[in-house]
């Protein structure tokens, strides 16, 4: 009698999300998402916009275990057009820009924002909804707003014109995580 040879199942490989960002707020938010979604997210934070290049990204990723399914995201503020223009030239990355600042993404979880505003105005409006908010600080109050109003924020952000003030496309990252959870 012939024996049937068992075939092993292909191992399902989850992509690693490489996230390069410039600030503490972005890093705190991405860390929160990593623990919420339990998806491999590798954060490289506090990279000055004028120093980030394709070569820098490639060199960093060479030090990590990589797979073809891996995705790379750049999360930056859009208040300096020269930096945004430089970032747009980097190929094979997903550019996530919040204009004027990353706190706009948080603000959209609390209210609609269609009028142009400065970073300070954005910060002050967010502080009205999240008392004692400070950059890089991710407390339970902010976490509750983020979880409870995620879909509203995505809808509000999609109604804004990308790369203008105000706008953010951070929702693209959240939607990508949703697809991979």
C-alpha cells in the first residue's frame, strides 16, 4: 500500500508596516495602533523631514527582517511645502501628510474642521476636547475619542482636499491596518 505524503500548509506571512515619522504625537499614535491591532509595525521616529531619503529608508530596512508584502509609510506634517515636495519624490512609500499638523487627525475624531487653521489653533481646538493634551501624550481620554469616533474621523478626512490646509490622509494607514487584522 502506498503512503500518502502530507503536504505542509503555506505559512501565512503578515506584512510588517515600516513607519517613518517626525514627531512624538505620530509615534504615540502608531504605538497605540500597534497594540490595538496587534500587527507588526516597526516605528522609526523623530526623523527630520530634510534628512529622510529613499536611501535612508532602504538602509534602515536592510537591518530588519523583510518580506515582499511589507509596506512603508511616511507620516509628516504638511505645513512646510518644500518638505512635502521632497517626500513626494520618494518612490515605493505611502505618504501620509497632515496639514497643518498631525493633531488635525486627532481633532477630526472630535469635530469637523474645514476652515484653514494654524498648528497652534489646531492644538487649542483639540485641547477643548481633550483637556491637558500635550504633544506625544496619549492618555485614556484621547484613546476613548480615537476608538469611539474612528469612522467619523475617516469620513471627515476623506471630505478634505489632500495636501491643502486642512487635510490629512492618515486614514489610509488605519484602513490598511483594518484590511490586515
